[in-house]
């Protein structure tokens, strides 16, 4: 079976190619195509709308979730103009001359359905959950862990929390019958719909997609922009805009807009701490 993101990337290219052959595309200078990590998609829609209010002759197209790597590949292939990544560039990507610029950080969180009575968790409890030693919530309901693939940045962050978490994640990935969410949207959908589910997401995705999810207090610290700024909440995803070495003027204009005061307010309202101006 083809990977979901591979299918999304294929369809994105097919749709664009079909439109071009039919003469339906707008002039390239008036269309901006953006794609990448799922946790940033909804916010990019909001930023795109704000950008087109300033530039009404421009169309901003936000692709379905391609993932960070998929977005970068699509940008390199010319299928999109700007990739949004939830991680820094890998050496092989950097070697191709692409440019990555941090624009925001968002708390990385463990979350449950808003209907779940649990509101806090500790690292030691998470070790037990991932290792399979804790399978029942305090109210007696079955606990269902939503995993992300081994190569995902979410998995890397969870493993980095402690040597014990690193080992627990490896155990979880090796267990049969586990629920595996391929994309950020799949993960959030599962946490909303599956009774007793717990998984990882970001504050940005919960707020921007208006998800019925509750970010859990971790080790006594509530994930928020304030606790992230103060250094009290240590786990976050860094978001990057990734472009070609010579992006077209429209791409450059959007990158500049994301760093504007208006965009910084949009980011903050959607759970993202804008990067310091450089």
C-alpha cells in the first residue's frame, strides 16, 4: 500500500499538471502553493487569507498534509513554492541548496479527548503507558495509545524525553495491534473518536483546527505560550519555512508577511510563538 503522504504528493502533482494542460492555472506569479507538516496547515490557511486581503490579485493554495519531508520534496520538484517543516533540514536536503527559516515554535503536547476526565500526566506514567504496563485510566476505562511512525519527528521528541521513554517508545512500536496514525490529522482524529485515546499533537494544531482535544499538563506544567517563553515547558516543535535558493518574488513576499506584526498576532492566537525578528 502506498504511504498516505506519497498518495497526497502524487495527487497534488497530478492536479497541478492537469490544470496546467487544460489552461486552467492562473499566472505563476499570482499563485502561491504551500504544503508540508500537518500541524501547520490550518494556520497557513489563516495566514493565506490575511495575505490575500493585502494582495487581492493573489491566490494562495494550501495543499493537504504532505509531512515535513514530503513538503520539502514537493518544493524541490516544483510542485509547490513553499514548504512548511516541523523539523530542521537534514544534511541531504541542505546539500541541495534549499533555504530554511524558523518562523515559530509551538508546545508539543500529549492530549486526550475533551471528554476525558484526565487533565495531567507525568513522564513516569507515560513510560508505563508506552511500555504497555499501564492500560487502564483511573476511571476504569481502557487506555488506547495512538502512535506515530518511527521516522516521525513526534516520535523523536517523545524518545528524547528520557532514556526510559526512549526504551518505552521502542517497545510500543514493536507491539502488535497498536494504532498507528500516519499524519498529524490522523492522530488528532483518532484521539477525538477513539474512547480512552491518548497521543501526541501540538498546541498549534489543537487551536487552529478547533479540535475537541485537551492538552495535558505534563509533570505539573501546563503547555502554553507563557510557559514555553519562560522555559518552564521544555517540549516544542520548531516550524520552518523552506524555499528554493532563489524563491520567486511572491514567495519572498509571503515569507516577509509571516514575519510581520499582523502575522505574529495570528500565530499567537493559534498557539505559536513567533520567532524573534532577525
